C-alpha cells in the first residue's frame, strides 16, 4: 500500500477491504469501513469546535476502539495527536498539555477527575470531550458530538513533512520532552515493519491475518503496532491490558499470528503455561519483544515451550518506534537487537564523530526517514539530539560483522569520574549478585573533586537486612576501585516507566523515590484480608487453583494465605509453606495499593511489591479481584 500520509493509508485500507475487521474488542467488532466513518464523524466535530491543522489534540483514554478513532480523527484534519499516559498525575498531565499548547482533550468518565482537577489551569484548551453516559459538568459528551456528523470529510492537504503525533518521552534530564513525529516518519516505518514481519515466503494478502495488542496505546509501541495493522490489513484483538486469564481465550477465539510484549509478560506466560496452554494457541507464529533486554535463557525456554519465535528489536520514540528488528523466519542471534530496518541507517559512533568498525562500543546513532522532526519548543534539546545528520540515541552499543546490533548501556547514564568512563550496568550486575538484593539502579552524582561519584540505590528483598558496608565490600572484590560506589542508599522501590524501565532521571533529581523511613498510619489487616476476599469473582477465577500468600512488613505486619479452587476462596491466617506464590510488601505499599496511588504491576516493576514463586499466580489473583 503506497500512501503519503496516515489519512491516505487509512482511507485506502477502508476502500480496499471495508468489511475486514480492524478491531476485535471483547466481542465487539469494528470493520475498517466503520472505523473510517467513525473517525470522519469525530473529525467533522473537531473542525466545528475550531480545531485547525497543526493544533494538538490530547487523547486521554484507556485501551479501547475510541482511542484509535480519536487519534485518527485528529490526524485526518492535519491536527497533531497526543496520546496521554493514563497513569499521569494531574500536574504531569497539565505540564504536557500546556507545554505543547494543546487545544482539546478527549477523556472518559473513569479518568475525568484527573482532567477536571487541572482544567482551570489549561493555557489553550478550549474543549474537553468526555466518553460516558453522564459526563462531567462543562465537558462535551462524545456521543452527542458525533451523532449527527457526516461520514464524509472534506479533503485536507497533508504532506509527508506535516506533523502527526507528539509523544512525551521520560527523558534522562529535566522534564519530559514532546517528540514530534511526521506523517512521513510513520508511513516509512509502517513499510519497513511490513517487510520485516512478512514470512520469508510472502504473505497471502487475499485473506485477513490477525494480531494481538495489550500494551498501552498511549505508548509509541502499541500505537504504531495499530497503524502497522492498517498498512497490512490486519485484524487486531485489542485488550485493555495484559491479562493471563484473557490471553489464552483471546488467542483461541481471534486467531492472532503475533503479539508484542515486554520481557515480564513473556516470563509470566512461561510461569502460567499450564493455564495458558489449555487453549488453542496454534495460530501464533511469533512474538515481538522490546523496551528492555530479554534474558537469553528466557527466550530459549519460551520458544521451546510455546513453539514460536521471539523477535527482539530496538527503537525509541524519536525514531518512530523501531530501528532494528530480527526478521520473521530469518537469521537470529539471541541477545542481539537485530539488524537495521529498511529505510534506516544505524551505526556506532565514537566520541569524535567517527563511525566505528564492528566489535567496538560506541553510541548508537540513526538516520533516515523514521527520525523525528524535533522536540516541541526545545530547540537546544533538539540540536543536542539531532546533530551532524544523525539522531544520537544516548545508548551505547556495538555491531558485529553481520550487521546485528547489541546494547551495552545508556550513554546518558554513563558516569564520568575523574576522566574515567563508568557504565552503571556493570556495577548493577555486580551488586545484583549480593544475596538479599532485589533490584538496583546506579547513577552519577555531582562531586566537586572528581566531577561525578557513583551512587547505588538498592532495593533489598523485603524482610532481609543489608548494609552499605556489605554492598561496598562486594563491589571492591569485583570492580576497579574507581567504579566502587561512594554511597549506597536503600529504598523501598525504584521509579519506573509504564513499560518497566528504571527512570534514573528521577533518581538524579530526587523524584519518585520510595524512602525506607516513610511512615503511614497502620491498617487492621483482618479487615484488609476480608476486603480482598470479598472482591473475589468466581467467574473470573474459573477452574484456576492456587495458594497465594501475602506478607506485610512495617508498622502493620502479618500474613495470610488465600486458597483458591473450585470457584471459591478461603483465607487462612499465616503464610502457608505450600503457597505457590508469596507476595511481600511493606505497609507503605499496601496503603498505596488500597488508596489507588499504585497498581500491582507498577508495584512489582518498582520493587515495592516482591513475589517469590509463581508471578503468574499473583497476576491471576489480581485479575480475579472484582
């Protein structure tokens, strides 16, 4: 499919295969023809509200078909779509909307309080559109807006260089930056992904193929996967989030050939294999993995257990999601992030701007049609990242003689101490060897004498005593003296992104750190256990059986085991030694969970919640709650 912009791509697909399903969403099906018409209706409504070409429209929704409709409605009239992380606090949302001068926000009733709390502080927002039956006072009702609009939409001149998306990156210094992608960026990557993901023998385009998406659509990965589906004419089974319980039945029903996930998802699927493999998974041909390196052992175990390949790749928002990727059915090097995608040049650059030969470590740089236009309103940041014709990723890597790339570390995380380059990843691997260490993040802190000093943030196994002296002594045995941390701070958790990446920028700025000395009012655990059991949903649990124990530490301490089987739940005091999974957390984490300030996955990613045994049982237990 040849298209110059995203609107053409969607409209060409709707014209070619109008009756093919685009989105399968919990038993509801939206065809390409219907999707195009719904996007046109909302686009006409946006035009009547005064949205113009180049304006930023924010989409603040959970995974659902309307999120895609809203994005395409904005893109079709030449506006810029801003998918918003639904986990943002009101102030974080306010920063992004005002930073980019957003003119409209599309939200839903379940999230509307976040928008409402800062609405009076929006600088340029004229309208808030809300999905829901009874919408917040002052908001426009989505259903009413589109009800009487035409399915025909006037032509708008959109060139490949026109802006399409703004995605805010977590960044490594300062506040998040809005990466601006063009229509040409997106269209070029769609073509490259189509080539990379087609089977070697070619794909039969006379029949419809399918995929499964459960990563958040506010992330560039999932959003570009949905647009790639348009390019290829795929049906996408869309889930609100990853769910062990929903994975097998969805694959069996919708017959996807692939899915895209982060490493933790593959680990949980392995642990839940007996449950997942009760369903027909024969349609699956491959899985895509990005966001973080996947342990080689996990890849080998997964491919052996499930019988289909994992394709590892590498990308970043500034290069429209993907720049390297293993080819479907092609040569694979486990531990590598694969070769460059078509249309992109990926290289390893030395400190003086010279391109390095195979085997030498340097910064990964990218150029080609996928590279973003700029950061919104950040000229200096743009110049630093886009210089000498290359996108400087800040990642250190190397390439082999066959053109396969490997990640070494983050250049922006590199510590320069007395002129010596120190890679935190090396120190983190050494500290992780210490018994009792659950997680660790190493950063550089300003130092008057040496420029930077090494600091380690360590998350201990809950209930395990550690000391800075023990960590430092271990480092002295395995590292050169200049790499040994000067300071070790023990924390309850490390701030992470929506896909589980450690946010070292926040650590450097002293933000989002869960301190050991934080205090909360005690909670009566007998009431907590009773409330958890009261939320148990037998239908969601089905025939699943498990014993999941919870241990709470801190001012409030105690344990209970939840025995699940035959659609029933029983709470037993104490930790059952035969529990299939033990969930450990402090009373601080428990309080955050109950107050809705942290979800279980965020807690597990940060280390605030730690699991011994089968993480899949914990995930399924959470899914069976209400």
